[in-house]
C-alpha cells in the first residue's frame, strides 16, 4: 500500500434509535483525517440496524474495487459489518485491493503493519468461530439422533405418494401436483423417479 494515502471516505452507520450520533462520528473522523493529512473524498451515512443490505456500504466497496479510494474510515468496527464473518470477508477483500481501513474507537488502523496483523487475527478468530459453531451443530444433531429424534423432513405418507403418482399419470406438472398435495416440487420429483 502506498505510504502517501490521500483519498479517504468516511462510512457512518447507526441504528434507527441512534441517529443523533452521526454528526459526532463524522466530525471525529474528519479530525482524524485532517491529522493524518488525508483528503475526505466523500461521507457515506447509513441508518438501520439488522439490515441485510447496506447500499451505502456497497457504494464504498464499489469505490474501493474501482481503486478510487485509498482508505475507509469508520467510527467502530461493528458499524462496518453485520457479523464477524461479514467484517472479516470485507476486510480481506480490502486488503487484496490494497485499500486501508481505520476503525477509530478501537484504534485499528489497517494501513500499518500492526493493523494488518490485527486483520489477520480477526480472520483467524472468525474461522475459529465457524469451527465452534459447526462442532456444536454436529454435537446437537448426534444427541438428537441418539434420543430418537428424526432429523430432516418428515416422511411423506404412502397415500400421498400414491396420489402423486396418480396425478403424474394424468399428465399434471410437478408444480401442480405439489400444489394439490401440499408438498414441494422437488419432493414430487423424488417420488416419481424413485
């Protein structure tokens, strides 16, 4: 990454209940930019919590992908992403694009060697979290099976299977058969072709 980082953007996101903090965040981030000698190319503000799509963040990522910015500043790391996985994925992408990332309140500055090492640690913790989750799910499924709990979809009754075959023989489509029998189209296909 170039040592003369100049083009920076600010990304500020708050929940709907927390809208009053945006001006404060932006002001503090602009002060940080000024102290570093970086120019503020743009300020992106997003309001909403638990949102699946973050259009303003996507605009910021698009600028990074087009190499129109050198660094992204946020108030807090959790303002950047919705989950640890999301944060680490986007930070990895930014590293590949050679775009810096600064989270002001956590003092994470991925434009420095120490900051890049921290990004690597975040990635390791994210992978660790995924592994723990997989282990818990497997253990829960194993325990449920030992207790006799059926895992997966409930079985389709013989009478319903016979109805599916009769309707198929009459020339109805799998979708129509599924609607009439109250089952999924793929299940209809499995019954017909088994």
